[in-house]
C-alpha cells in the first residue's frame, strides 16, 4: 500500500512537471521574488568580488551584525529575567496552593480518621464476626445442656450411658447414707439409754431391797417368806418384762424384714417400672442405674428421623445430579459455540491471507511496471557538458 501511494504521487509529479502551465503570479509573490533576486545579486557581487574576498571583510555589516546580536542578547536576557520572575511568582503561588491543599487534605484526613474512630469501629462492621479474634470465646459451646436443641442424633454430643448426673447422684446417695447412719446411731442411742435406764432402775430397786433387808434383819425370819415371795414376784416380773421386750424387738425385726421383702418384691426396681428411670432434675434425664433401655416409641421415633434424613440426603443428591447434568450440557453448548467461532475465525483468516496475497501480487506487478517505466522513460539521458556548466552560477 505504501509503495502504491508513493508510486501514484511520483506519477502525478511527473505529469505536472511534463505539462507546466504559465499561471500568472500575484503582486505579493512577484515582489517577494524580486526581493530574493536583488539579495542574490548583492550576495554574488560580494562573493565574486576578488578584492573584497582576498583583502578583507565588510566591517559595516559586521558592526550591524554585532549590534543586532547585542540587541538580541539584551532582549533575550530581559525575556529570561521576566520568565524567571514569573517562574518565581508562579512557584510561590504553587507553594502557597500546595500548602493550602496539604492543609485541606490534612483536615479531611483528620475528619475521616475521627469519623472512622467514632462511627466506623471494627466492632460495628457487618463481617466483624468473621475476623473477631475473640469469636471462640464469645461463641456458644457445642453442648450447653441435655435439652440443647442443637444436640440431635447426628450431633455427636449426646451418648447413651453417659450418666452426666453421676456427681449429683453420688452426692445425694452420700447424703442419704449419712442420714441413715445418723438415724441408726440415734436409734442405738435410744436403745442404750433405755437399757441403762432399766439397769439403773433395777440397781435402785436392788438397793432399796438391800436397805429393807438390813432394816428388817431382825424380822428376817418372820418376813423371809414374804421377801422370798416378793423376790420371786419381782424376778417373775423382770422375766416377763424381758420376755415382752424381746418379743417386741423380735416382732419389730420380723415386721421390718417383711416390709423390706414386700418393698423389694412389689418395688419399681424388680418390676422394671420405666418411670423410676427418670431423674428428678427433668423428664429428659434418666438414672443410669435404673434405666432399662429405650421404649418402642423412642426407637420408632429414631428410625423415622433416620428415614427422613436418608430421604433428605437422597433429594439433595438428586438436585446435585441435576445441577451437574445442566452444567455439563452448558459446557457442551459452549464448546460447540467455541468450535463454530474458531471455524469462522479460521475462514476469515484464510480469506484475509488470500486477499493479502492478491494485493501483494498486484503491488509486485505495479512495482515491476514502475521499474520498467523508470528504466525505459526516466533514466535515459546521460550527463553532458551542459549539465556541468550550470554549477557555480549562483551564490547558494
């Protein structure tokens, strides 16, 4: 294309140079041409004058040139001074504006920092919980209590047989054991007090009988029979009292044993009553030493929950498969569109290469024709004396 442009320009130049037209010039151009001719004649008279060229130079012209140069230097100096003054003034203005701008920027930055410090604190950001260094301290534990709604079957936080209330249960058992021991101690103490009272009473009676025996020593023979009868009656009364006490204790022991057997037989422990397994701290908590396992309703509820989770998992899997199939279909469509686009681009590139080849052939043909024209039409005249005689005819 560049060769074609230059070739067309060269042909137009040759056409205008071969067919010149005598177009009259206007007065201004004619005056300028005449002035150039006059200056050329004056220059030729100075240059072609052997005396002036060999002896000396034109001092008047040199003086004028020096004066013109001095004036030019003075004007240049004044202009530079004016530029320097203006540059200093502009620099001062620029420095003043820069200081003012820096002050405004500092003021704006201070206001921005104050606004950020007061209104845009890190704790007020929407995503602060994602980068909070104390998020783990503020977060709830995985399990707060046994009735935590987050502790489902799949949470891995609640297990069978954990016995979380073992400490409280053991503490209550210890307190109950201490209470039983205290009651037993009180009961034994009462029994010892009663026995001591009976012994003291018996000793007192024996003392009374001894004193009476001393007082009635003189009447011993007469009252021996009465004493013996009284002694027998007293001994018989003591024996009856002892037998009655023993019978009462034996009957009490039999009653206690019978009551304990009855409680064990008809109690909740041996009868496996599920209600006794529930803790007093809540119906959702059980006692590990009394719990006999989950009921059928609880097992059915767990199985239903597991079945629902399986269905939900299968439904999510089906949705994921549908999404995956849709993505694969879109990828196939995009790949097909890209293949069609590549084919279209390849076709355009082939068409461009074909046009470029045709254009190159055309340019080569034009270049060959131009070279033939130059060789046969332009470069045909050899230089002669007339060609060399035209030199040194002008001062330029």
